């Protein structure tokens, strides 16, 4: 609605009836005669300030007359309304109207009619070309101005629709320059992702490939929500190619789950032809009429959509993350027969999901040479449905990216080391993992216990709305004598979201063994002891014989 600039109107007379009827946004000025023009470029006739910058306002003259002090006398139909169609519909909708009234006669009855319903009917029957407005400003509050109009009463509509529609209570009296503020607002929107380690919602999170990532969409309603008879409202969501189709979609109004009155579309190929979302998919959650689906909703209500999407092997492993974006689209017009106009849209809001790589080097503990022939399995510890801690092993694809997690180690193919090369596990969440050596290189001793390491990361959304990995580290969970983070001549690679680890094996030639020098020494020492003992026994026996 528009606010009143003044409302100091004399009692009695036709002007009082009109003001009461329309809850008009009236400005009291000095009298003007014979429908004189009002305003100029320096002092516009009508100035509207608004927090919304996507309107195309137009003003249609509904009544015209001559200004006489504080009154508008000699009321006639204006040039911007189809009076016949207006009277016909008013007669259909209100028992107080017969449809045969002239402008003055109808005006005498209008104060008894519902002002909100009336204003929407009036907006449906405007005609001709409206007085146009010029917008200025790059950010809220925006200013819309109409330089010159004739004296009279005008309906202010948003013409950026398939049919002219009143966005706010639209009747405005103009007998002098008028400045009003639009009280209508637009919905707001925020998309968030849940961090699995803390359960907190935010703009960024990290997950392992194969995990179901929970997303939450938040939406609000406009301040003039009560002025709509029905209200079309929806969420449009786009996922990058790193995610599978959305699952487990749930909808809440004021924290109460609803199961009817909305539709969830099938995920289709995203329309983006460049940027992060090329190859992604889009789906929507739409209320054809939110007022019907949630009758108790009001301007302060909160709409929430929750869903999950699995992070797949297309996930980028880098410092930018994998994006998801969404927006709210909404009905702008309060006109009856709503939903026909081009919908309004909130700005897109993004979330970012990161995933990481641990790159390992298998080396000889003495020489540092890279070794072939070792086999490793990676696992993590999780709580099952019974609250028991169990091992989940990483099942990998051909590129050593995590495909899924299984509890049966026999289902997992161990990663084999190749001479001169590293081996990787790609697509890991921040958290603690165990690298289990199931087979040692030939001639080497296998690790007696798994290498335990923890990946730690920090990430954020930048002022530009982009994802950014700001820190990535790894450390061992115990004093590891056979593993070091960062290895030889390597470092963490933040851009590649990768940490490095060096794992050593001890050669069997470095240990005492049968036939080895150690055994020879022990054997020689043992024989010497036995010989000395023998000589001692012989000497004692001789002494006894001589005695």
C-alpha cells in the first residue's frame, strides 16, 4: 500500500466519501481549477519511493474533477478506466451496486464497499496509455517519478505484467505534487547446506563423495501478503553436475510439515550455458496457491524446503568447491485472476560443498625409494543404527575416487602401489581415516597397525558469492613412526585440495634373520660358552681323579 501524505480532509461532501472509500493516499495542496496540470520536471507530480527496483509503474485516471479548496468537485469518469465494464463487475461482486450509476452516483455508494477488493477490480478495467514513471537509483530505495498529470484520482499499477495489476492499494488523489512510499515488499530467500560434523547450517560444508548432502531453502512472504486472494510461490533450485537428483524433499510452513498443495518437478538439465552450473540440473517446488495450501500463513510466515542430493564422482576437488544455487519466484500482482503475470524473482543464492584428496607415497625407510607391490584399504569409523562403532571401507572407481562406503572389507579392491608413483584416495570429507596395509612390498615387513590421519579444513563464501577453501591440513592421530605428513619435497596443494603423506616400510634385510650375521654372532657366542663350560667340567674331573 501507499502511505498518506496528508489526511486532513473536511467532513461532508463528495471528497470525504472518496477519501473514506479508497483509503486514499491524499496530499492537501492549494486549490487548482479546471483539472489543471500538476507538476513539472523539477517538481514531479507523483514521486514513489520503493525498496523494489523491478517495477514498471503506470498511473491511470479513474475520476477527474475541479479542485475547489480541499475538495474535488464536478466528479466525472477519468480517461483511464472502462466505466461500463467496471460498473458491470462491481454489480456482480457487490449487492450495493446496480451497474447503472454515473460517476457521482457510484462514488456515493463506494464508501460501503470493501476497499481492497474494490481496488483490485478497478485495476482490472483500466484502459488507454498510462502516465509513465521514470526510475532512478541503482540500489534501494529506488525513486519512480511522473512529471505531469491532470488533477484527479489515479490508480497506480505495475504494467510489467500480462495484464495491468495493482501491486498496492492503488487510489491516489492528485491536486498537487505528491510523494508516497510503497509499503509492499518482496519475498527474501536464503539457501544453506548442513555441515555433517557439527549439524550447523551455513553457506559452505565439506563431504566425501558418495555421501548424501542435506540442503535447506528458506523463503519469506511480502508485507502486503494479506492483499492477495491467491498467491503463487515457488523455489527454483539448480545443482552442479557434482550432485545426483534431489531426494527426500520436505516442505514446511512455520516449522509445520505439509504434504499437499505443492508440486515437486522432475530434475531437468540446467539452462546455464557457461560457468559453474553447466551440465547441472534444475528442479522446482511450487505452490500454485500458497493461501490454499497453508491457510494460516501470513506476512511473517517462513517457508522452508529440505532435501538431500548425493555428491557424485563428477565433484571438483579444488579450492572453489561444488555449487548449488536457488531462488524464490513469486506472484507480484494482487489482481483477481492472479498468476498470469511474469513472476518476480529473488536473486540467486549459492552454497558450496568441498571434498579433498590424500596423496600417498610408499617408500623404503632407509633409502627413500618409492616401492611397488604394497596394497592398502582406506576406512573410517562411524556409528551404525544401533549406536555401535563400525568400520566403513572406501569403495573406489577406476580413478581412485570414492564411489561409496561399505562395511564388508571383502567387497573392496585394495589399492596397489606402482614403482615410482604415488597412490591417491580422492573425494574425502574432513575427518579421521585409517589407511590399512593389507600386503607389504616383496621383501618388506607390513605395517603392524593402520596409519591414522585427520584432514582439517576451513572454507567460506566470499563477498562475491563464490566458494573459497582457505586452509587445508592433515595430522596423525598418534605418534606414527612409519608415516609422515607432507612427505619428501612435497607440500599441501590448496588449489588441488590435496594433502600429502609419506608411508615407509622396513626391508627384511635390515632385520636379524636365519643365516644372517646376527645369527652367526649369536651361534658363535653360544658355542664359545659351551666350550668353556666343557673345559671347566674336564678340569674339575681331573682334580677329583688326582685326589
